[in-house]
């Protein structure tokens, strides 16, 4: 009988702890990405900084806003941020491989 009473509570506690671990991991990734983007921005590599930070930010918005809270607007905003970030990364890659002569 006690398993039936405590079963759903224990499952909810485990689910909450899993969500907390997931959020902590994504926050750590966002923090490390932001630090890397700041380092690139200080060097004047703005396209690379955007290419690093925007996909990570987009993934956070997409997962926590769109998927977790079931908001399609935030999901598509996260997708758009990620796509823009990957586009900036492509521009940064082309600029380093084929520099513009001055």
C-alpha cells in the first residue's frame, strides 16, 4: 500500500531532479559558449563570435521555451537564432579561408 502512495511522488521527484540536471548542463554550455564568444569578440572576430553564441542561445530558447513550455513561437525563434548563427559561422569560415585583399 505504501508503494502506491509514495510511487507518484517519488517519480515526480526523480523527474524534477532530471530536469534540474538538464537545465544546469544547458546553462553551463551557454556560459562556456558566451565566454568563448566574448574572447572571439575581443579579438575582433565578430562573425565567429556570433557563430558560436547564437546557435547555443537558439538551442536554449528552443528547448526550454519551445519544447519544455510548449510554445511554438519560442521554438521557431530558437530555430531562427540557430540558423542565423550557423550562417555567421559560414561567413566567418569563408573570410578566414579566402581573406579579402586590402
